[in-house]
C-alpha cells in the first residue's frame, strides 16, 4: 500500500535532506568559533540543538490507531496496509492486546510482561468482596479466622492454594452466574484468563516488568500471545519491529483490541492510545454496518475531542453481498448513521482481505487463491472497492505527509531557519563594525558602557523578583484547582454522586439463585456490577473533563512564563543612541540578542514532564468495599430479612423473597460510596497539586532562571566582544572581513535550502 517511505524528487529521504542542512549549519558554527568576536555561548547551544534534531526526528513517530468493535476486520486491515500476515486475523475475538508495529532493523516482536505485583493487584480487585467459602488454610500458611477480603489482600497466584481458591471462585461464577445482558462478567473473564494462562506464562513473568523477544525463525510466535486472551492477560505491551520496505520509519501503526469489551480497563487502554495518536482509522464491518457498540465507542471518542483526525473504513466482505447495490446500501446506511451522530465522515469502502490476498497472491494456499478468483468474478464490486482503495491511499498519503511535515520536519526547519537567520544578522553587524573609524568606535564604546550598566541593574532586580513573581502563578493554579475540586464549580463531584444515586443495580436477576448461592456471593456480584458502572462513568465523563482542565492549566503556566519573560526584556535600543554613529549597528545587535533570547526562553511543558516523568494521578473515583460498609450492609440485610420472615409468618398469603434485602444492600453500597468518592476526590486534588503541578512549576522556574541568567550573560558578553573587535589592527580587521564574507555566503546557501524545502514535491 503506502507504508514504504516515499522518495523526494532529488532521490533523498526527508531525514537525509535535513541532515545535509544540519551538517552545513554545524560547519558554519564551527567556522564562527574561529572568529572570537562572532562566537558566544549561543554557538555551543546551537550546535547541541542541531545534533539532537536527527535523533528527535527518528524518535518521533506518527501514531496511527486502527480501532473498531469486535469482528470489524481491524487485524485484516492492518495486514493489508503492511502487505504481510503480520498480526493474526480470523473470525471472532482475535486481537487480545493492542499491538504496535514499527520499522526495525530486523523482524522482532517485543512482548513486555507485567510484574507479579501488577498481576496480583488486578486479581485482588476482581476478587474484592468475594466470600471466603470456608477456605482450608493450613497453620503457618496464613493467620486463622480471616475474613474473605483479608485473604484477598494477601493473594498471590504463584501459590498453589491461591490458585485453587481462584478456581473455586471461577467455578462459582460460571455455574451460578454465567452471563448477564452485557455478556460474561469482566471479573469472570479476567479470572479465567489468569488461570488458563498461568502455566504458559509463569516462567516469563518476573518480579519486575520484563521483555521477551521473538525473532528470526521464532518471529511469528508472537501471534500465539497477542491473539490468546489467556496469555495476553500477562502482557502489558507489544511492539513489533518489521524489517524491509513495508514500513515507513516515521510511522507506528497500532492494531487495537475490540473496543466493545465489557472490561473498563481494556477500554481505558484503547482510549489512552487514541489520545496520543495522530490519526484514527475506524473499521466498520460491511456485514453488520454501524452497531450499537460502535455508537457507544464513537461517543467516547467524540467526548475526548478526537474526531478531527479520524477516517472510516467500510470493511467489505465481498462474500456477504449479493450484488453491488447491496454494498452501496450498507455504505449509505453507515454514512447516515454517522451524520446522525453529528460526525461528518470520510468513508472508504475497501475490501481488506481482497487487498491482502492480491499482495500475497503468489504465497496463497489453494483455498485462499480460489476465494480470490471467485471475488474477481464480481467485477462491479471489485472495481468499486479498487477505486475506493486508490482514493483511500491518496487521501491517507496527504494526511500522513501533512502530519509528518508538521510533527517531524516543520518545527525543526523553523529552528534551523532561526539559527542561520541570526548568524547572518550577526555577520552583517560585525561587517559594519569592522568598517568603522576610530572616533566612531570611541562613541560606540561609551554607549556600550551605558548598556552594560543598565543590564547589570536589571539583572539584580530580576534575580530578586523571580521567586515572588512565580509564587503568584502557584497561587493562581492552586486557586483554580480548589475551584474544581473543593468548590466543585464544574460539578464533577456533584454529578458523580448523582450518577451513583441513580445508577441502576438490577438485583432481580439474582432472585432465583439467591437461596442456592447465598447472600455473600450475590453481594459480590452486585458490588462488581456497581464498580464496573462507576469505572465506565469515570472513563467516559470524568477523565475527559479533568484532562481538559489540566491542559488549560499547563497552557496557563506556559503563557505566564512567557509574559514574565517579556516583562524582563531589556529595551537596549531605546537608550539614547541618536548621537552615536553606530546607532543602526548597535540597534540591530540588541534586536539580534533579543531574538536569540526568544529562541531559548519558551517553557516547554511537555519536555519538562518527560524529563521529570510526571504523570497524572491514576485514580479519581473507584468503588470501595470497606469493613464498615460490609458491617452496615450485613446488618441491614439481616434486619430486612428478619422483617420479611416475621411478615411471612404473620401473613400466610405472602411469599418470602430475598429481593427487598438485596435492594437494601444495593442502596447501601451506593450510599457508602457516595461518601467515599468525596474523600477520593479530595485525595486526587492533593496529589494533583503536590505531585504534579508543584513539581512542574518548580522545574519550569529553574529552567526559566537558567535562561534568564544566560540572557544577561549575553548582554555582558556583548560589550566585551565589541570592545575586542574595535581593538583589532587594520590588517586583522581585513582578514576578519574576508572570513565573514565567506561565512555569510555559506549561510545564504543554507537559508535558501531551508526556504525551498517545503516546495520539494513527493513522487
């Protein structure tokens, strides 16, 4: 398809073209260092910037997420893009974990396995509130007479007895409560995957996260892990490196697991990747069209503000359509439904499997070759899908080129343009200064003394005032956080508590098995259902709102430091230079110094976060089941049950039912968690302020101070270098001018290469 890196008309790749410009800029900077008056601390900084650019381009990849619900043909589409059977495809749930694909020096699959602590933590949450059921603990193994939740807190799947306990839990869940209207319960699936995958993965998992690699002849073995949910449970991340021309080195494509999983953790994982992606390709099966689960998932994507970068694929199964009109009917239906969701879709009807078979025709088995030939007889449908594939390729290329240029190239070209532009201005100024006579130089020296004294006075003021100025920013951010978390001006907590109050927990579904299974087991299921609902609410509603708030505060921090920087500008050229014969040269020099400062003074929040490893606190709201809650619920259940028994005894026409007691338990769970999430919300606020924003502002302040200090050092150096320049002998000045003219000529050539870069066309 379109993944091999394209070549430019001069037969060089983008990275090679930029490296040529970088090398020429480095040569100029090295020549500048040979002229002491031309070189200052910025020269070393510019060299460091230039040397970092190639690695930054290589490290910066465009992320393309292929998403959709289960059985929408995502893996087949990914294979058709790459032109290889890279990820396993087939009927049913095939992709069990998001699989990232990148270009590499060899075919290599890197499977990042979870730690044992992470695995046991997941299982503890799935087991929370499950009754002990009289588990037989041997003396010495565990303390006696422990409650079920205490056992769970010490759970370790590596112990045989703990696995036996897990099997009993699984058997109880599958026998008494096999499915719900939403399918198999997430905790049931999680326990099954943990049990079934243990023997295969137990020797691969370690105390810390580890990486297992498959390469050479073993490369395809990764499919057995990424397509098997039992093994995938033990894996945190998968990255496949592909050798050859099938992948563009600047692109990462992710085959995401089906987004209609009943497990909120799985959904959260997919949405997290989407937030970091540059393009989303959404696959819809032509067999079914847009399903309810698609609509739910698209609303979640819309809520995150990600619809601007999305393409839709009507993944055509040519076998399923009687004729061309039927295929068009499905496409029209998909478009209408998307527009109903207020989405203006860019839809392409392509047959991913047909495209894949075409690319692999010489390697197909007889059965698949027969299918290909059969499809080719449907000429009208095939012709239409081929045309749509071409349109997709063309549009996809445009999107990738635009993103590639903006993300990987444009910013670096701007930096290089600023560097060579400043070097050229500096060369022009020094050429003018080298052409002056003695009387003009003396007047200029007097003016420089005034500039130096002014800069020194302001440096003292700035040094003494920065901390106080930044304290205002801290107070502002703290106030904004209080508005959201304490005053709840965005009504996040209020809405969450109202959601809990109105959340429907259907206890009637357990009525028929209450006597056989027991209250404790049913209570476990009610709580887990409530926990899943609350987790989904946090993912769909709370997370996006808080992330928008955090983004707004980060932008405020950036603008605050920029305005602070602007207020510290030394307006050198406003000093009375009208009597100086060197007014124009010195004014240009002061402007150049300010341009250099602007180039280095911006606060890069994303880079600071990366260096510090800052991440948002993970837990906002989470359903809990404390001993106090358990005591209240059991007490309420007993009282309600006794009331029912007495009523049944006094009224022969009445029938005893657990339903009132179960409803009472559900209400108590919700009431207690309404109280708990308030505390959790306050804890999140404290963590966000103390562990995220405060370190972020302090790091930005340190960076700002360093840049301000560097700025004043340049003003001091400015005086010294001009004085030294004026002290040169005539013969020395002549030699310097010759060198500068040669440097300027080289600068102009590099500037022309940078200016013409966007005009280079792609083949």
